[in-house]
């Protein structure tokens, strides 16, 4: 059986779940397993993608999966190459990445998996980005010190902040802004972020959703955390909004949501200096800038109701205006249109059942996609893991036909013949070990990080954090590169 050398583009949880699963199902000791190598390439210098740069700092338990990823990285058949931008995706905001053309991967690997995620925010057509409107991703990247180096928000000029969208990311942002820096200090929050938060003048956060409580996108866990904020209270919700529509039978989760909303926050409204509200059945239609420097912007909201036949929010004809210092849109994410194999009709990669497909729908041989990059930005970490395992089975079905291998799920596409195209051909006999020449040179030049580099930096971040009484103190690229050069 021919050796298999898999390149994975993207270094987030989907990529690592696929790698770990394949390495466990193709053990060294099994003579029927092919010689196997897996190389991960990530545009970020540190691994783990959204686990490092998307998870809220006060949710450290979500990051426990990195222990599994660390174990995966100890397998001698695995290698990680960070700070590498594959293909033509423009990343002017991350100027220090090493460019790696897609043909270099095709020439050096037998199989190729895209786990590139959804890296861009979905914007609201009625309120585009401006001085008074920014995407939530900008704030998330700011407080996680993402290498894209987003602008520092001027929170010392913001009294009222409005979030458009009521998913978990909105609640993460609201919680970060309404929690005292003294509470956040122990978590993985960079010192410069804590300094900005300490100067924040935010007193109220409005969370706007176009539909009602039963359709809210947040989880009850996140809602419960908002209810328990020590220094903030929730504006009580109109009890009529918490009565399920006639003929509707709420799920158990929805019933629990209604119970939490009826009970309200642990702090009585009016007893705290900071407040927040859930504004249901509202959809933004316009954002007018302040007339004077002392004024706030004016957000126009259309009142909505649910169309019983479609479940969609439709305008009632009524409108209201909300004065606010800053609008933050949190409406989901999509893949970068410049990414290889982007499908504008879906806003993610052109994939079906774990395989990259041509515009005509024909799968490319030995080319795959997983995670948000393949399916869109949806689901939680467990969803990503199960999808990654399913794609792993698709890869296994292509590289081995051993009937005795242990696979817990049915391989995708096993019930149909796969008609592949050879328009993009990978190398059947590449060098068994080496990465592309550009990567070898990038390692020599100190531009490309490997997993052993990350573990050195990881330990240093933890050490710096311990000195400050916190989980870790993050390093930026220049600091990390300098530290590595001095450590060698």
C-alpha cells in the first residue's frame, strides 16, 4: 500500500480532531496501515484556532481539548507549521505570514484537507461598519490578542452599547464589558485589554434580536451567566413576551429559557450601576451618526413579529429609535471569498459530504473539507468533533480498505460511487517526510513556527501569567519570535 502524506490547511479544532483520529486509527504497529504523515499549516503562528482566539477568556474549561491536541502533536508522524498563509487569501492585516502557493501543497502531498473555518464576520446590510458600528469579531480578536491586530475600542467614550444579534458571541461580548476587570484579571486576558476595560464607561448593553425568546440563539448556560453577573442587572422583560404563542409547544430547553427570563437577574434591576437588556422583535434599519460630539448615534429599529407560516421575522410597520454610543453587529461568520474553492452561494467552501467538489459538483480526488469551512459557522465544539470524525472516515475509505479497522461511524459516501475529477492532481509519490521548500526556508528564517516552538511559548505565557496571578499572559508575534530566537 502506498504511503499517505496528508496536508491540512487550518490549525483549529477541526484540523486537530481529524489528525488525532487518523493517527489513532492508523497505528504504527499495524502492518496493514499505510505509512502515514500529517502536516498542519496555519496562517496564525499559534495553533488551535478558535480555541485560542475565539473562546471567551472566562470559559477556560472549553480549552481543555488542547490537552488532546498536545498529545496528538507528540506523534512523530505529525508536524505543525504556523504563520503560513496558503493560497491567494489576502491577509494584509497579518503582514508577517509566509506565503505558500497552493501548487506547493499539491506537489508535496498525496491528500489535502481544508479546515480553514469561517474567518470573516457577517455584516448587516442596513448598518455597515463605521465609526459607530463595528463587528463583534473585532472586539473578540481584540480581547484575545489575535494576530490581525484589530483596533483598540475607545470604551472610555461609550456609555450605551448595542449588540445586534443574540447568539453566544453577543453574550460573551456583553459579559466581558459588564464584568469588572478585577474579576477578569485571573483569566487569560492580556494586561493591555484589562487596562482598557478599567477605563470603560459602559453602563448599559442592549442586546437586540429580530425574533422572540423562543428563537433566541444563545444557550441557557450563557444566559444563566448573564443573570449572575455580580455588578449588573437585567431590565425586566414584558411578561407578555414570555407567553408562548397559541398552538406552540416549547421544547424543554425553550421552557427553561422562559423560566430564566421570567426569574430575571440575581441583582434586582435598579440596584446596580450597570444594566443590560434583551430587546426582542426588533430589527435595525438605519444608524444616524451624532449631530454633536456630545450626542449619541441614533439607531432606528423596525418592530417585528413572527410569520406563523415561515417562522421568519416580518415588520409590523412600527419603528422606534435607540440612542447608543456604539453598535456592535454579531450576526455570524462566513469564509473568506478569496479562499480556494469558495462557494458564494453558501458563503463557505464548495464541499459535499466531506469532499471538495468542482463547480459542476464532481469531487476532486483526495481533497477534503471539514468544520466551519465546509459546513458554515454553526454548531458547538462537539459538533465540530463529530464532523471531523465523519470526514476522517471519508479519508480512511479512500486510503485503506481494511475491513477490520475500528470505525464507529459509517464512512461518508460509502453508499455511493464517487466520480472524481483529476483537474487538480496531488503527487502520488512526494518526499515521504519533508514539507515544501518554502516551509523549510521559513523555518531557517524564523518565520515559520512548529509545535515544539509553540510549547516553548505556551510555557512562557503561563510563566508570565503566574507572575501576574493569572492563567497566562499572551505574547504577540514579535515578542514570540524574539523569545524563540533567544531560547535557541
